[in-house]
C-alpha cells in the first residue's frame, strides 16, 4: 500500500524537517519539497499500520504544523 503525506511546517523550518525525515527511512520512500498548500510531500510504502504509525510519528516533530495523508486505493475503471 502506498500513501502520500502532505506536510506543512513552520516558516523557515523546511530544511530542518527534511533532515529529520531523512532519518526515518523504514517505509519512507521519497521526500519532496513542494510548492502549494504543503511544504513537503512524502511518499510512504507499507501496510496500513506502518503508514499510520509513521504519520503519528510525524506529529511528534515540533516544527510540523499539519499533515494530510492521501491513501492509494485500487479502483477497477473497466479499462
């Protein structure tokens, strides 16, 4: 299962948070600094419990303000 976590951080703290996230490589597959409503986008891959625990762990990082997690779903489009 894959998920995309959109992370908003305190002003000026993007680099600090990215360095912290780089140390959490168990299910974290990619870190991207992005423009838009989020500051950082993280691609996670694991089972639902691993993803849930990682997002809970993100909330413990003091410079993270909010997270929004988008969970991949499989849909049969009939193509």
